[in-house]
C-alpha cells in the first residue's frame, strides 16, 4: 500500500512539473520534458474520445510534412515547426496517461498544482517590488509572467468544489481560493479575465440555450459594454502610469486583433495592432501563392514576410514561421484543410457524454467552456500551440477522468445490481 501511494505522488509530481515547465519560457526544456513524460507514461489502451483529438492534431502535422516535400525550406525552421505542431499531441498524451496513475485525485492534483504555481508567481512579484521597484503594470508582468490559463482552471474547480467532489477542508479550500484568485488577478491579463468569465458561465450552465441563459449572457454583454464605454470615456493613455496601461490595453481590444488596415509608418498604430498585421500579411502571402497553397498551406518551414524588421522576443525579425494567431499559423502550414480539421478538434469538445453522474456533467460543461475559450485563445494567443500553453495536458487529463470514472462507477452499479438480484 505505501508503495502505491508513493508511486501516485510521484506521478502527481510529474504532472505538476509538466504543467509548470512552460512557465520557464524555455521551449527546448519544455519539449524535452513533455516528450520524455509522454514516452515513459505510455499506456495500452486509449478511449475513442482522446483518439479523435490525437487524430486531428496528427493529421495537421502529417499534412504540413507532406506539403513540405514540395517546397525548399531551411532545416532549422522545418524542425522548429515540427516541435510546435507536435506539442499538443504530447500534451494530450501526458494528460491522458498520467490521469490513469491517479484517477481518484485528478481535481485535487489540478488545484494543488495551481496553488504551487500561484505561490511562485506571488513570490516573483514580491521580489520585483522589493528589489527592482517594479510599480507599473508592464514591469509587474515582465517579472511575474504574462498569463496563466491553468491557474484559472484551478480557481474554477475551487469555486465549484462541491460539484467536482473536491475533498478539501473548508479552511484549505478558502486558503487556496484566495491565493490563486489573487495570483490570477496579478497577471493583469485580459485573456485570463475573459477565460474566467467564459468558464464560470459554462459551469453555471449558461451556454445551454434557454430563456434563463440568454438573459444572463445578454446581461453580461450589457455590463461589459457599459464597462468598455466607461474606459473609452476615461480615455487611458498608452504607457500610462499604474493601472492606466492595463485599461489602455482593454481599450484597444476591438482593433488589436481585427483591424484590416494598418499604417506601417505609424509606430503606435503598427505596434498596437501588430497581431492584425501578422494576419493580414499571412492571408496576402498564402492567397498570392495560388489555389493549392490556400487549400493545403505552405508546409513545415514556411515563413511570412513582414516586409520590415520587427522586434520579437529578443531579436529583430523580418521573416516569422510562427504567428500569434493559432488559426493563422495552422492556415499558413496546412491551409484551409488543416484549419477545418483544427476546428473539428475544438468542436469535439462540445460533444457531451450522457451520464447520470453529476461530476461527469460538470466535466462536460468544463469542456464546453474550454471549447468556447479556445476559439478566443487561438485568435489572440495561438491556443494549444502557444509555447507557454498547457491546456492540452488538462484536456487529455479530463478525457481520461471522464472515461475512468464512468467505467468504474458503472461497474459498481452493475455489481450492486447483481448482488441485489
């Protein structure tokens, strides 16, 4: 018995490591840890649900490889694209395979890992405030991190802890909720705030079309519109002090990722709407290459010509192979065909598994919220292809949990029924 417990703890620790390693912003390290973890935890059986997800991402990868053979690209960019496109496959495998090692402690592990990440984040912020005098929004995010989707999931599980059958004491639940909530807020990430609202509405069942849900969603939209109008009235300035910089980022949301005309000579216009600029140049380039490129993409190793050098990360680049937009990245590599398959992978998250178990219905709702959020996340942050993203691990974990829980409890009900007979 002690040996089994120790093994469970080790696998939970491995899960936490796989979730946290992307936060270190070293993709080579993330790729090494994820690929190693996926291999050493490989299992004998997989559910149809996870196989469908794996198939979608595998087809996208294979399609990009096939198109690559008809092009001439640099080996470095081919290998780089391969690691990006295989990343969600590793993530799904890790989540699914590790769940089989601790199926009864899934949500406890999610919350504990989220708490661990929150403590590190808050310590980094304290360090930045104490030793680097970080007082602006940009400084705090530079030292502490730019976003944390996983912590939002942990927070949601805590807020709905009874429905997820989380067996924490009231004191522990309150402590974890306060720390994780504060950590999420201190990222000051627009995407995380939107993610929280989407997941919260999903778990409350408001994405099911009925009079009550329509009333709630419309009310949220009205409140959001009023809040945005207030920000427009305040008119926060670019690079303003304190919270003003964050309000400015909210102010430019409607244009930032959807603007169709950008003045490259105007630094403010170009910088604020750079994500839209990437999308514009990608569509122009792919459509210019002709019908086959539009349908099948330009393959692994393909790059977009930005027509000018742009400071990205720690270097000036004119040609980029990976974009901020996940949909556009898939479109560049695999065209409309790959994009269609990518949408199928998101659509599959909306398919409910019928069950009489309340916790399974909660997992179904969490999948729906994840699907809605992925549509937004892919448009602004590459979705599951983002270097710092770990949602694919969580998705794989939930697929396995749903399968194992239903199977084990169905067997219990059958056994009880046979005993009664």
